[in-house]
C-alpha cells in the first residue's frame, strides 16, 4: 500500500503539471487571433515570408496587441521596414567609411 507521503507527492506533481498545462495554453492563446489571421492571409503559401516570421515581426511592436484592422498592421509594418532600412543604411555607411573591405564590395555598397 502507498504511504501518505507518496500520495501527497503524486498529488503535488499532478497539481504542478496542471498549472503548467494551463500556463502553456494561456501563452498559446496570447497571440492575437486577428494578428494570426492577418499573417496567415498575408504569408499563407509564400515561400519568402512565413506566418511565424510575420507574427514575430509584428508582435515585436507593442502596438500590435490591440490591432483590429489591416491598415493598423500596415502602419506597423512600414515603421518596422523604415527602422530596418535606416539601420542597414547606417551599417553600409560605416563599412564605406572604414574601407568597405575589397574594391568589389565597395562598388556594390
């Protein structure tokens, strides 16, 4: 027959498992369903853009948590693209100032 402490340990493990399961389901549900739907529409079937990338990129901006229209997503996407282009330009300018590597790389930049 099982001792009282073994039964308590079993109950504790089951309780912990249940808490973790509930927490995991809450995290999974945390993705805005509109965001998921928009990314599935935009990236669905694309070989260049995945739904996961779309969700990760748009979710990186706090504004995406309360979005309810494609227009609002477009604003966020343009802001992210602008920031990325600006960062890339700064990096290219830095490489050109520092010689840019070989002559062919400098011509390409």
